[in-house]
DNA sequence: GGATCAAATGGAACCGGTTCCATTTAGCGA
DNA sequence: TCGCTAAATGGAACCGGTTCCATTTGATCC
C-alpha cells in the first residue's frame, strides 16, 4: 500500500515538493537541516518513490532490453551470463526477451523499441533484418549485436571463419583427408556463423589440396539428436569420413553418442571436433574450438553502456579470437602409408 | 524521435484525446468511422504510445521481477528456463536480477519491491529473510518462491529430504556401508535444500542401522573444484568411504575428476551419485536424483500469474517429486562376505 | 546599515498516457 | 414532430515524479 507520494512527504516535512525531490536525487543545493527533516519524514511515512513516475518525467527507462533466441542453447546461456555479470552491477535493469519461434522474432524485434521500455538493446546470436534496424534507428535506441552482424549496428563478433579453418586444419594436420561437417541449415538468413565456419572448413580443405565432397556435409535443425542422426547417415556412406567437424559442441555430443551406439571408439575409429567449448565439452574431453562465450556477453554489455553514454559516429566492431583446445576426441589418423 | 503524443494524434485525426486512448485500448465504444480516422493518424504520424506514461496512469508495471542467485549454476539456469518459457508468452515483461554476492542479497531484495517496478516477484533458489517478507507484504507485491521456503509465501518445492534418502538408500541397497556426503555449507541460512538432503542421508543410514560418521561428511563452498578437493580429503582417510553422495551433479563431476586424478575407476573403486540430473549428468552417465528443474520454473511462473489474477487466502505450496536415475557411476559393492 | 549576490526553497507546469463526467449526437417510438 | 435513451465523444483532472523560474533567506562587503 505504497500510496504515499512526494507531496505527502513534503507536507509532513513542512517543505515544498521540489525540495523533497532534490533530497531524493542528492542535489547539493539542500541545506543539511532540511535534508534531515525530509529524510525523517520519508522514513516515518515509509515513502517509496514511484519508478514509473520518475521514468515518465525523466524520459528514461533505466532499463536495457536483452533479446536471446533459444534460451535453452548452452552457448547462448553462457553469453547471457556475461551480459548479466555486467548489467547486474550497473544502474540499469535487465529486461529479458526469449524468442523461441521464428515467427515471434519479427514481432518481438519490432515491438520492443516501439514500446520504448528500454534505453538500450542487446541482441544475442540474433541477426535483425534491415527493417528491424530501421525501426531501431527510428526509435533512436542504441543497439549492440553479440554474435551477429549487421553493417549499420555495433557488434561483438567471433571470427567464425578462422575457427572453422582451425578446426579443419587440426584434423588435416592429424592426417585426416576425409572430413565430415555436421551443421545447422546453411541457408538460415539469421544464422551467419554457420556459413562462416563452413567457409573456414572449405578453405582449409582447399589449402591442403583436398576436394570438398558435398556428401560429407550434412545439415539440419540444431540439436544433439539431429546430429546423432546425421552421423549415422555419414557413416552409412560407402566411403565414410575418418573425422567429423561438428558445428557446435552440442552437436559433437550427438556425434559421440551415435558412435557409442555403433560401438565405435572415439578417437580411435573416428576423430571428432566441436566448436564453442561449452562446459560439457570439458567434462567429456572433447577437442573443440574455444570462443570467448562469456566474454562476448561482457564485451557486448560494456559496449552498449559506453554507446549509451556517448554515441559513436560509426558502428563499432569488436572481434574476438578463437583457439584450438586439444582434448581426447581427436587423434592421428593411421593412414595407409 | 518518438515525441509524437496522443494529443498530436488527436489533433491530426480531429478527435479528442480520450477517443484516441479508447482506440489504443480497443474500447468498444468508438464508432468504426472514428476508429479508422484515428488509426490513419497514428500510422501517418508513426505514433508510439509511451509505456512509461501508461504505467504511471494505470498504476501497473506489466512486469515480473525474477531474482536468481549465482546465475552460473546450471540447475538455477534450468529453472530459469522454465520460468522464461512461461513468461515469454505472457503479457508480462521479465526483469532479471542476479545476486552473486551475499551482501547484495539484502539490498536487492529490499529495493526491488520498493521501487515497485514489478507487479509480481519470483525468487529462485533464494530464501528471503522475515524482514524481506515484511517488505513484500508492505509493498503488497505477490511473491512466489521456487526451490526455497518461507511459511508466509507461496512456493514450489522439491522434496529434498526424500531425494537425499533415495540417493543414500540406493547406495545402501548396493551393499555400501561407508558412504560419504559432500555438500555445501550446512549452516547457510539461505540454503535449506542442503540441510534437507542431509536429513534424508542420515535417515537412510539410521534405517539401515549404519552409524553416521561425521568424518564422512565434508562441506564447503559449492563448486566443482571444491568438491574435487573434498574428495581427496575423504579418500585420504584411514578407512575411506566406498561410495560418495554429492549434493549436486556439479559436485559429483568434481568427485569423478578427483578419482580420475588418482587413477581410480568409477564405479569399480568408488560409487558416486549426484543430485539434480542436469544435462551434463546425462552425458557423463552419472547416477543421480532427478528433480524437475525446468518444471519447477514453469510451475512457479504459472503459480505467480494465477496469484496475481486472484490472490489466495493462504500461501500455496506445490511439492514436486524426486526420482532415482540409475546410470553408470554406481555399482554393487563387493563386500567381504 | 544598506546594497549585493549566492544559496536555499516553494510550487506551477510538465511528462504522456487513462479515466470519468459532461455534452453532443443518433436512433427510435408514440 | 417531439421526447427519451443509449451511444459516441471531448476534455479536464489525475497518476507521481522532475524541472525551472520566482522568491525568500542569509551572509558578505563597503
């Protein structure tokens, strides 16, 4: 029942509303004696200033909207944790939006800036369309992309092409020449990393003089079970790969489970490399490409805060490196020398 | 630059502000012709109603505050995913608060209802103090606890004592009589599950006529590495346990890593059982106690929404069951029969 | 002692919606 | 055609803060 207002406080303290407001905002131009009187009145009335009223009169929301797709995806969660670690110690509240369905994407992305309930927007692993970007500009809302790209927007990126190259190169260096790639759908317009890693994969193959074999590339919905199925498909090939590069660690886990089903040994029968270095990859000793997931969230949040403080002329870009982490799922291939 | 207001729209459409407001809120008492005029004006001015103003005049925030401790804890994340799955399709926004430090707990819990920026509050794995609860009542803010208990508040609970009993009973049934328990600090006032599971552990021992041996119980900060260390301590005992019950799967992973360091085999040399059934437990084939993590979040969010719609007279309680999931880290103990 | 100026304070106007009451308009029956 | 009621509409007041301008207070200096 916090219906006490600033005017009640003013009356109780025997001062004007402006003075109470000044006390609330630590304005220096209030005498110590008055400040005390007001503080006493606030305490005795159990007064709680209305955030809504403050927001309306100041024209600021003191909130940041964070939009994530598939909140169940572990790498998205890890990035979000980085975002949260920064925002939870900032003066901004974090409003979380989860977009599970593609058809909700457009609606959500359009409605968030419109309702202007946030002073800034952070999109994680989500590529906005040109129309969305236009909306952001119209609403004049500072926006940062994490793990997604748009030329007009500030972004924190991971060098996915380099990562795809590193992964494939690692397998090639181990003597593998038949290397499968299991990934999400390449033609998803909102998922550019899947294409970038594929580019790196093909470049590594080309450099090593290995022809790209389309039948070695399988694509499907992202997920452990789908990857498991695709692995079975790959291994049913007349000339199956000796190593598999999985687009994500989650998918690498699916690959490994498929092999377990077939009583095949990893890495002796087949080498597997993942991507992301999520926690489970460490537990399962999966060789993978580490990308700074948590850090990308941190950097994204920091970038957003700095942009909100001082808007840059041109979109900023932060590029994070990838790194090979060698564990137990990849091994030298015993070529028929 | 969304400085167009409802008055601009009214002028443009040649109607009163009240009528525009009615159109915005789909009031039935507007003629179709007028509605069209207003819609046209809204579209041509690119008008965006201010959420802040609406909130102030309506006295509702249309937001729900969700507070989690240690957002990096996988079981907390899983619960949160359940919460998000419900709220993201509701008409409420989700404001996320993460409390990493204990000293921020009090401040956060007190300030959230105070700033009344949420119509409802959901605390995950976080026990509020009596003083906090008083604040909630004072602010008249509907509150639900998930995985935490307070007599005056609505809650969604897991039967931790039963789970602790099940875990210990399972080990006893396998022939183990020297059973260690690795846990968080028992005296943490805000962590009641740790005590409940301990109670179940002791009850199972007592029923089997096994004396509780204090040296078999180790407690420390929650975490994989801490559990790893405690395992080393336990195994350095003159008469070490043959099985270990870990308070959480995360800690069970630490136990297993310690054993790997000692070149001991799980489960042949030592049986290990965890708690929670997080995803990694499945990958690592860890025997554990399943609790409905995701579902607890779903139930909590649903309960909160229903309470906000119709406040119950007495605090509601939902109790979720636990279930033994047998995998590869526990095995029959070869007793000296 | 009086003039000057800075500090402290009061309070109306404002932020942009919603709501409710007063007023106008339309529809219908006699 | 008049009267009555219901539907549609206009707009002031309000939500509870902030801000800015006008005013009061008090100290300083000549």
